[in-house]
């Protein structure tokens, strides 16, 4: 049974919905980190730290609800891949997939197809 962890972070700049949020859920030795909104230099570290906070045999980084992804976000995902070799899967949104493709990372083992 999946256990929702309390490690949630959100940034609200006064709009109806938060600009960024991240939450994590543990299921045994697997950790699922769900990110929504904009991942940029102000929020990329929160995404990275959420994925590394709990020891896990496998981390699924769910970026399907991410609407903006900049170079700081790319750097955070590359760091995750280096720290979690063969233990990371990334589910991209269309925008994230496009950014990773343009940056030359579209063929990484950790990147799952759209």
C-alpha cells in the first residue's frame, strides 16, 4: 500500500493555482515524486531534494503536469540520474519531453516515452 509522505512544497504567487508543487509517495522501496507547474531556478532544488530526501530503491519522477522546464530543471534531473544510476525513471509532460529532446537528452535510459 502506498504511503503518502508529508514532504510537500508549493509556490503560490497569488494566482488561483500554485505555480509549482511537489509531493512524494512511498510504496515499499519505490518513491514516486509528482511535480506540477513550473520548474525553474526557484523551484528545481525543491524537486531535487524531494526525490533524494527518502532513501529508495527506485524513484519515479512524474513530470506529466509540468508546464515549464528550464536549464535549472534540466540540471536537477541530470543530477538525479547521476545520483540514482539505474534507479530513476522520468515521466515527462509534452513540454518537458521537448526541452529534453532539444537539449540532447531525449535518448536517456531514465526518460520514459510520452
